[in-house]
C-alpha cells in the first residue's frame, strides 16, 4: 500500500488525511502541537461563506490600505518595515489584479462545491460543530459599499451563487437583534457557519478510526525528495528521526512556504494576521440579544457567527507584520466596540481574544496540486477562506495524489486503512 505523509493538523491537513484514507492510502499525519487545529484553525470567524469569495486583488484594496497605513485600529494594517517576503508578496498581489474577476468566480464555485463534502463528512462521522444553516447577511452603511456589493453579486452569480439585495426593513426582519442605521444589505440564504476547531477535532478522531497514524507533538524539521520518494526528519529530545514515504502532502499553513523551499518549490504564502473575540453569552438577555444569522460588515471588515446557544464569535482585520502572533489590545478593541454598537444588549464582560495567521497566497487562490517532484503535493495557502474551501480542496488533492501514485482500493467508514 502506498504511504503518504501529511504535514499539518489544521483544517487542511486533517481533511486531506481524511480524503486520502478514504481512497485507501496508508496515511501518517504529522502535527507539532499535541492536538489538531491549535493554530489558524482554532478560533476563526466560523463562516462557511461562498458569499465572501471576492478576492482582495483590487485597486480599491490598495487605496484603502494606503489610507489606513498609519491608523492602529484600521481593518487593514501594514507594518511599513520592508522585507523581501512582504515586498515580493505585494508585487505578486498587484500582478494578480487582472485576475480579480476570474478568481472571484472560481472561488465562489469552489466554496459551493465544498459544502456537500463537508456536510456529508460531518454526518458520516457524527461530528457536532455547532453548524448553523441560517445564511449570511452582508451589511452596508453607505451607497458606495452597497453598489460595489451589487457588482460582486454578479460575479458570485457567475460562480453559481444566488445572493439577493435586501432593504434596511428586510435586514431587520432577517436579524432583529442588529442595531444601527444601514443603507442596505445582501443576503445569502444558502451560506452557513460552524466551529472550525470542533469540526477539525471531530474529523481528527475519525481519521484515527480510519487507520491514519496521527503523530502529534512532532516538529518536522526537514523535508527532502529524490524525485521518487519523500523523507521527513522529525526533531525530538532523543535526537532526529527520519521517515520515508511514497508521497508527501504539505498542509502546514504559514510554515508551508519554508517547507516548499526545501523541496525546490516556491509557494509564496504570507502570514496575514487576524483577530477574533469569543463573547460568552452568560445570561439570558445576552443570548436573546446576540444574532443567530451570521453577518459580514464590509466597512469594518468584521464577520460574526453564533456558535451554539452561548457563544458569539466576531473576527476580522488583516495585519501584515510577519510571523508575529501577539494579541494587541488596540486591535481587539474595535471588535468589542462593534459588538457594543451593533448588539447593545450583549454583555461583553466575558470576552476571549485570539489572533491567528492566515496562510495567504498573493493571488488569494489556494495552492492545490503537485510540486516539482512527482511525489510532492500541496494543499495549502487558503488565506481568508480555509474553513470554507477545505473540504473541496481536500477532495481535489485526494484525486491528484491517486492519479499520480495510483489509486488503491477505497475504504468504507470505520474500516482500518492500514493493515
Ligand atoms: C481572524 C481570522 C478569521 C477567519 N475567518 C474565516 C472564516 O470565517 N471562514 C473561513 O473560511 N476562513 C476563515 N479564516 C481562514 C481560516 O481559518 C484558515 O484559512 C485556515 O484555518 C487555515 O488552515 P490550515 O490548515 O492551512 O492552517 P493551520 O490551521 O495553521 O494548520 C497548519 C498546521 O501545520 C502545523 N505545522 C506547521 N509547521 C509544522 C511542522 N514543521 N511540523 C509539524 N507541524 C507543523 C501547525 O502546527 C498547524 O497546526 C480566518 C482566519 C483568521 C485568522
């Protein structure tokens, strides 16, 4: 049986291991933390949002970024200190502006295709992840934002996504808890939300049942290939250990760039920092005052998701500041202020802040496919939509690996893949 190593136990690594185990491969998952989903897949915005498929490669993003450059509480913040990594990434970001339309349509198409896999896997494996199929409401405070959303809606429609404009009165009917004055909104009924950490944890248990060898607490120090097979060197207190495989899939989030370089590939992922707060809804008034429908506020670039009865997650902002993971008080404050303004009945005394690094490609499209060596593969670089896209890209990479290395007999749920 062909052996495959998957590096990374975030949403992309665990879904990839699942897709490969289901295809009958002998899979080893390598994760440096003691548990799955402890980095970017820990406390994100929760949105499974085809309606957020618009890529950021647009001149308006550059103009806004320049305006916000010196404002510490702005939705987008760039540390002006130059680095080759940042400069090369921005150059490629600008170079991808001509593909804005095509990449937005393609992302919408992928996001829609992801749904059936994700929901089917959760059902097959009995995973409770606070899934809410209540739709996503995009809210706009001014005419310009609303009109731009109209243009985006036409692109999303080309990708197969229905999204309708709604009046302020209709917005109030869709989500009665939302306070404030709005110009209008766009509602996507078929979008949903869920807890990425709970899902990834549940699927990590499922892959063990399928026979995947899950090695947690192992740091992959080096990767190499002779073109036919791939090797992985694990660092440990007892010294380094080298393992060999027929194939290797890199799903290491923001670390994928450095691993790819060792394998002779350029995967120019930049760590784009974002923040979230999880508001604990500890009293009845707060639970009744927090929204059920997920929101995306295009002006502040914040998203929100209701996770179960007693948690409300707000996430967003983009910060270009290298691999720094510090939780900055001045970046968390606007998230709490947003809750206080939009949902004044919610008590914000119990708020858990978090920061994560989005593994983002300059063209905002995930890197899914073969590397330069025939036994090396990538499923990484999902940026702001890794939760939304993970199930479809895992399915895609499963097919690519099977085509490249030969397809073993598929395995039914609950059956061991490794003899
Ligand atoms: C604030 C914020 C809000 C977001 N909101 C949304 C949203 O609403 N909807 C959406 O679709 N997406 C959202 N995203 C994006 C989404 O969370 C990410 O795209 C996704 O979690 C990335 O998953 P990943 O598996 O690629 O990376 P990670 O989850 O970071 O997983 C990579 C794993 O690789 C491991 N690893 C790395 N190097 C090594 C090594 N050398 N050895 C062993 N293990 C290694 C790491 O420990 C890590 O566990 C958001 C992101 C942020 C930051």
